[in-house]
């Protein structure tokens, strides 16, 4: 059996975007669980809108 492994840093690279200063986008949220990580938008101090697959 032959397998190739993708380097870990590949999953954390920015694709078609730019790095920003920390805390410069206070409405953005980063959601991380054991199974996945997703982004979201803060629409209220207690509410984040994200993709449905991020909550499973």
C-alpha cells in the first residue's frame, strides 16, 4: 500500500486571502471542535452565523 501525507501546515494556509492584524475584525469568529474547524460571523454578542456542517 502506498500513501502520501499532506503536511499539517497545508490545512492552515490562507487561500485567496490576506492575513490581517489580530483583533482587527471583531465580528469574525473561529469555531473549532475535535472533528473540524469553521469560520463564522458574530451577529449578536451571543449569536454566530456559520455553515450548517460546522455544528455537526
